[in-house]
C-alpha cells in the first residue's frame, strides 16, 4: 500500500521534482504552479503544516522511501459544510501501478473516520483524464454528473465530471 504521511520540511526538493511536469499540471487547477519550483514546494508545505486538523498529505512509495505525490481536502462552507473536495496527484513515474487507487481508498476511509460531521466527499475530474476517472471508480466513488464546458484549462474550454462518495 502507498503510505500517506504529513508533509515534512525536507520534502520540498522531492515535491518540486515530482510536481514539475506539464503532464501533472495539465489535469490540475491553475493554482497548481507550472513550472513547479522549490519555492512553490516550500510555500505549499508551509501552508499544509499550518492547517489543523491536517488535510493535506504526502503520498510515498510503497516502501515509504520517497515522496511521489500528494492528496488532500478542500473544505466547503455554508450549506456545504458537511462536504469536502478530495484532490490528488501522482508522479508520472508511479502511475498505472494501483498506488493512486490505494491512496484515495485509504485516505477517504481516514477522512470519514476523522471528520465526524463529514457525510460526503466530492472529486472533480477534467474530461479526458481517464486514469483519474478509473482511480475514483476503483476507490468506491460514483459518477454523479457531467458539467458541460465548465472549466478552461490551457486555453481550452472542457467538461468537468463530478464523482462522489458518501459516508454510510
């Protein structure tokens, strides 16, 4: 299983190297920097460490020896306060090995166990990101809907797909 752990101050170099690729940024929101520098990594780790309870974690190689991706939550407010959005990414060198599915499955179980009032996790995936669709489906998320022409990425307007997992 892919170990999840809080970010460590020393992760910034591994984070910058793993995240600094257009293949990852292509499927992320525009707030995910490209290029991804060591300063971006330091700022992210500082932010992640400042949130309590923690909501963002490093994904490590199955043997725990190296940082290879990230997973986390975005809180919702007002009438949506019992829902959080899950997001994740994995270094291109570790894809298609089941690591992302294991991370999303373990993390979503941990989230429901540790955020008592939470009843729903949402995930938004850009149309065309088939690998991420499969990760969510294998992790127990259900397809909920397609929002036509909902986002613009790299100058192209595309659809966004919503997946959800509810606490039983």
